[in-house]
């Protein structure tokens, strides 16, 4: 089971990373502006999400090296949730 969860987790991490990077580039070149927030606020928020996602990637690397079943299952569920929401 562990040998299947590691590639699945990395694939899910990659899908979410590509989506976040695409949104970040879109916010940099086509900023949305509202009266409440400046045009750079969206890029700032997505940039912070990219930093958090990099931390999740480090956690995934650590858990994959330890071959922790519980950690891999938890990260698969954590990373699968945004993918399911993107599909829905």
C-alpha cells in the first residue's frame, strides 16, 4: 500500500502546485481590483499559499522517507481534497 501512496501523493501535490502557480501568474498579469483591496492582494495571498504548499511538500518528503502509513494516508486526503474541489 505504501508503494502506491507515495506516487499518488506526489501526483496530487504536483496538480495542486500547477494550479496554484497558474493562479499566481494570472494574478500577477491580470490583477483583479476591488474598492476594498488593492490589486496586489490576490498575488500576495496566492504567494503565501504557494509557500504553505511548499511546506506541505517538505512534510510529504519527510513522511515518504519514513514510510509512515498514517502520514501518507493523511497527506493523500489533505492533497486530494483541493483536487476534488477543482473537479467539482
